[in-house]
C-alpha cells in the first residue's frame, strides 16, 4: 500500500476490538491483500486493508484519505482475545465523528463477504 499519505490532522492512540482485528487478518489470509471493503452504513467510504495499515478513503472524492489505523502492536501477541493497540490517524475534519462506527461497519461488511 502506498505510504505517501498527506500529514494527518490528528493522531490518537487507539485500541481495536480483537474480534475485528482477527477478522481482518483472516480475510487478508484468505483473499490476499490489499483488500478493499465498502462500508455498508457509511455511503462512499471504503477501507483498504493491508497488514501494515487499514486506510479508510472517500471513494466519491478520488479516494481521499479519511483516516488510517496503523502501527498495530502485535509483536509478541499470544492472546487472541485481547484488544490490539494501534495508532489512529485522522485526515479529514469529520473523521472523529465516525471512527468508532466505521470499525463496527467494517466488521459487518467482512461478515457478509
């Protein structure tokens, strides 16, 4: 995945639910990567999944970055049920409003795949 993103407006430490993280990893193992998933409840938003980064883009605006989950803290991980620490980078001024619901939406979209 291209790592030449613009500078984020904000960066937050975040945790991702283990079920969501494991579901993405399984989808990447099965389908290969990167994998592009349209969010069902967020019209026009898609998440490009890769081992290193999950990039949420606005597909109606030439894939302008909205937010990205990066820097997954998985080294030495031996508990598949614990949340995964990561870094959330916001590229759009309204990204903070949907950062939680976008992950829920991603889980639902992956379940339907």
